[in-house]
C-alpha cells in the first residue's frame, strides 16, 4: 500500500533526524518526534524505524539510518516481537562503544546521562541547511 504524501514526508523527516544522531550516542523516540515537529507522535517514530528498508538501494535503509540509536524514554531498548531484535540493537550499540546494561528482568538499558543526545534542534537546522522532506519523500 502506498504511503500518503504526508506519511512519506514524516518517514523522511524521521530518517533524516535519526541520521544526525552521532555515533556512540542515543536518543528517544519522543525526542525524535519533537525534533521533527510532531511531539505527539513518538510511536509513529518507532513505526518508521520498524519499516526501515533493508535494501541498500533504497534512499533510506538500515545501513545509512542508525536505527539502533533510538530507544525508549526510560533508556530501555524496546522489546520486539522477535526477542533477537532487542539483542541485535544492543549489539549494534555496543559496537559503537555504548554500554548496554541488563537489568534484573532482562531489560536492556543505556544510561542517558552518559550517552544521551538531546539537542533543542537538529544540527542541520542550526547550520542553516534546507529541509525539503516533501520533495525527498517524492523521490522515495
């Protein structure tokens, strides 16, 4: 099913925002939602990342959008329907030098005080780069 123009623009905005998270840092779904101007939509950020293409030929894909750097607002890697998903995310973060701890109930967490990335705006916006998500979404 094709995405609406609005949905496609939102996906592109999320992917571009996630691309700005520095290696070795993490942020929350809710912070990405805030950075793209839709603070009420953190769950939709998660949906965008869930549907990130695995195809390296796609403009935005799991190789150029660091999906692993986005975790929940409690600093916990969100559980998935596939248990290996959270473990894979933890392994990808550890490969970037992020310490991922395992809690008493098996939850995987990251210390936001040490690894958190929570700017007030995207660095690309601060640098004055144009954000034309709609035309980029049309190219998807």
